[in-house]
C-alpha cells in the first residue's frame, strides 16, 4: 500500500516562494507517476502539476505554468513542488497523488488518473 505525506505548507506573503514535499512509503517513488492538486476554499480540486515514470513527462496547469516546478528525488522517495511568486489565489490545500503502472486511460491532469492521495498540506498566501 502506497502512503503519501505532504509537508511544507504554511502562511506566506504574496510574492514569496514555497517548496512543498511529499514523502512516499510502501513503494519506491520511481515506480509511480505522481502529481500535485489543490483545493481552494469552496472550490473543486484542481490539477497543478504531474510527473510520470522515467524519463518523466511533466505536465503543468496553465494557471501556474512558469511559476511552478515539479521534481522528484527517487533516492529519497520524495516529490517536490516549488512555487514562486505566490499569489493570494494560490491559497489552497495542496495534495500529493500517485499512480502505479499500468497507466489508466486518462491524462495525468485528471484526479481519476491517481490511486493514492495524501492528506494535504495547507498553504495560505496573505497580501
């Protein structure tokens, strides 16, 4: 059973940067496709970024492209999300998600693609 635990969230000011982490247990992260989603207050869960199995195709939501970098350190079984120039609109709970092979018939940008989810880490951006 894959378990995911996010960390790195908190209260930050607009314009600052933040790095979120997601530690994987139960499997080697190299065997997983992984992604980040977020849920703003009162909103649906939205795709942020994803990285698939090696060599690692990367996907970004248009709303964050250019400000966000997804990366993975399979030696540490950890997924990262670096967010620059944070905006108040980035306030949300950020969730890590993972998928084992084989890939399903959906894109990594959809929540149906993923089998496992972390509990989330909240990010609050103040103006």
